[in-house]
């Protein structure tokens, strides 16, 4: 399964792990991963993400719009080429990149 989500035992952090390709094929899975959870810190773990395209950027922006500007969303464990895409696209202004 390309998208997996897990809520921390204290209920404060939702980790969404994406493996393989982060593209339009997983749009519904990605949306479902965070849709039911409110008032948590969102962590997108891209440790196993091999490829990301422009539709993934759109999905991240839709997530930000859906959750609001006050939601804490962190993107972690990016491969260098993915981090470069996020930085060039100025996603470091809307998300915490770690």
C-alpha cells in the first residue's frame, strides 16, 4: 500500500508514510489518510518515496488548504532530489521541511 497512516499513542501526531511514487494515482488514498483526523500534528514521512511529480505538489497544497494555515504539517526524510523540488517550489514557506 503506497500510503499508510498511523496515529501516535498519545493521539497528538498523525504520521502519513508514502512509498514508491507520490503522484495522481494515490490522490484518494492520500486524502483519506488525513481527512478523519483533526487537531493533530501531521507528519508526512517520505523515507520510501522514490518519485514525486507536480500532482503531488498539488495534493500537498490541497492538504494545507483543507486543514488551514494553523495546522502543523511537517515533511520529513526526503531524498535529496525530492527536497530540492520542494525547496524550489517554496514549500518550505508553507510546510516544515526536515
